[in-house]
C-alpha cells in the first residue's frame, strides 16, 4: 500500500516537473521570437515617450488606445508622468507574455508584454509596455509607469 502511494507521488512529481519544463521551453521560444524586433523597438520608443511630449507619445501609440482617452485626459496623464523627469537609463526588457485577441471593433491583434526597469531623474520605475504587432513593427498599446516618484 505504501509503495503504491509513493509511486503515485513520484509519478505526480515527474508529471509536474515535465509540465514546468515544457512551459519554460515554450516561454523561452516565444521570448526569443520577439528578441530581434520588440526589444530594439522599445530601445527607440521608451526614450522618445519619456520626453513626455504629448505629440511624440501619440506618434508611438496604437490608434485603439488613443481612441479610448480624450485629449484632455491624455494631457493630464502626460503632465503626471512628467513628474518622473528625464530618462536616465533602462535595463534589459523582461518578456512577460504574448497573446492574440480578436474583437469586432479592432479585429485580430497580437500583443507582446514586457517589464522594463528604468531610472528617471526623480526616481526608479518599473515600466509595463504592451506592444501591438503592426506588420514588421509595433505600436505601443499600453504604457504603464509604476514609481513612488509619481506620489511625491
């Protein structure tokens, strides 16, 4: 009886270990797929967006994103983010996930999510950048700045 229980525990452990290995390999494969395209795009886009100039920011944003916010709210958001000051540096983007969504309004789109640690003039930040694939390039679908400097 004990042998059967130990055997079942061992098999369960091996199945979970194998599953974790497959998930890790798949995540690495998906990450590598965007390494040559998304990372260089962010290396160009983040410094430009971090100038906190509304027209520059809009030039990088996906139309679907801009349609969801009024010009007044967009300007208010830019003014709040400008509290971060000038961008000093960014670290290597960390791939989070890729997913494909489809809606009646926007059709099908592939979104790639990265976390990017960054240093700004007034404090450190963790950026969440969601890129929308657009042919051979990208548009910024979501740009979130998490920093205590925004609360000062």
